[in-house]
C-alpha cells in the first residue's frame, strides 16, 4: 500500500527549492503585503482630486472648485460630503484589493461617474490600482470585460451630458479620453503582471505535481519490487524446505541405512541448491544496476522438480507433449508453476497416489497442469504461492487457476502464450 503521507504537497514543496525573489525591495514588499496596501491607499487618498477638493469645501475654499457638467453652481457641502465619503470608501477598499478586486473596480467606476456628473471629471489613482488588481488577482479576461463595460457606461453618461448640457466637443472628448487612458494603463500593466504571475504559478504547480508523481511512482515501484522479492523468496524457500522436510522424514522413518543416507544426501543437495539460488537473488539485489532482474539467471527445470519429488518418495510423473521456443520469462514461469504445484501437492496431499505434471506446447499457447488425488478439503482462498503464480502468469500474458476437480482431486492449470514480446522488468 502506498503511504500518501510521505508524498504530500508539503514534502514536494520542501524538495522544490524555489529561488529567492530577485531584488531587496521586491522581497521586502513580498514579505509585507499589508504595509504595501496601506501606502497605496494613502497615495490614492492624497492624490485624488475628489478627496482634496472635498476637503477644501469644509475649510471654506469653495472657490477652488470647478463647475460640474450638469450644474453651473459650485458643489454644496452636503453633496460634497457624500462624494467625499464615496471617495474615502473606494480608497479604503484598496486594503482588500487582493480579495475584492472586482468590488474595488466597481467602486472606482462609480466614483468616476459621480465626478463626471457632479464635479470636475477625474478618475484618479484609485482607478489605475483597481484595474490593475482585477487583471492580477482575477484574470485578464475579467479585466478586459470590466474595462469594456466601464468604458461603455462612461460613454453613455457622456452622451447624456452632451444632450443635457451641450458642452463643447473638445471638453467631452478630452474627459472621455482621460478616463479611457487611465483605465487602460491599469488594465495593461495588470494584464502583463498577472499573466506572468499565473504563468510562474502554473510552472511551480506543474513542478510540484511532477515531484508528487515521482514520489508516487517510486513508491509503486518499491511495492512492486517487494512483491517480486516476496514471490521469489516464497518459491525458493517453500519448495526447498518442503523437499528437505520430506527427505528428512523419510530418512528418519526407514531402517535401510543406505536409503537413509541417500535421502540425507538429497536433502543436503536440495538445501545447497536453494542456498545458491538465494545467494544469486541477493547478489542481484545488492547490485547497483536498477534494471537488473530479480529472477535467477536460469529457469527451473520441471524435470528436476519432478525428480526431487520422486526422490522424496512421492508418486510424481511428468508428461510433455510438443515443443516450442519460448522467451526466458515464459520458461521461468513454467518452471515456477510446476515447482509450486508440486510443493502444494507434497504439503497438502500426503496420501496422494498420483501427482501428474502435464506440459503441452501448442502453436499459440502452453498449457501446464499439476493434478493430484490426495486433496482432503478445499483450501479457502489463495495462499501466497498461488497468488504469486497468478502474478507470474499475468506477467507474461497468461492465466492460472487452482481449484478442486472432483472427489479428493485438485488441479492447478495455467495457460501461457507460446510467443510474444518479452515483458519489461
């Protein structure tokens, strides 16, 4: 099972090791975003003609005000207070420009429309900041969409003013051009910065995803290697120990000293053979070559497996029909299937009078059958050996079934393709 905790995004971020933001000043503002927003808000308040002129009303300098396009009279204090509060509210929204960029832009547009109708037309720095914020913190499409809507609404208000007050064309066109240029500057800069920001974020996200997938693939590969090691260890140890135990029991039970000596010699030979296989496999595991196979160099010979069972006193026979040139992986799978089938018969069918191994080589497939008549009860579920054989068969594109076929009979049957590409280990 793959441990998802070891391949979390946090661990991927630790390995990502992103470079530092270039420039001392940029790193300072990146570490203090709230301070940057406060300074921008103060600049919007100080450099907004609406707020400065609105304050002049309350200090008695109304003569410095220009006339509105819909009125020849100077702005009165109550109206100026409302406009001033709207301007301050729009500037305060600058503090939330990262979370509410659309709300800030709508407030900036509203402030521009009010200034066009009731006061001297002026957009101010807040419109640039608002248009920039939408492009950076939302999307370029949203920024251009709102730019088109805001510009269209401003043009409609200019037409209303044209028909209501009949101002000069130069004044009205200059007012409209000032609004468009101000909003366009913020949108263009924001689109450039926002596009680069989203591109960098996409690269970082893709890099993080690749690291995460790499960790997952390494864990999957490690789990697969553990399964293969367990499969090889089981096949080597289980079969060899079963033969050694059977030979040892036979040597202890017989009174014929020569037969006992032969059984002990065969048990020692089997143990040495298993030890040699184990050393070969462990040597491959210690090798630094990542592509080295875990399987021994030579496939297990079915005839050798049957002779070992016969030497241990079991009624084993081997029948082979046909011939075929098979790839090493298929030949190795055949040897292991016969070995495990014989091991299961020796362990679970002590009273068998027949253990028949049949290998049939056809043009398209190879059929392996291991049948015995000493099965007492059906085994519930598949053990590690059968599961490993099923994995081996599937590895070369075949199938394996182990099930009872009648009273006290058990059949292990596998069908493997006779030809095909060598699987990539």
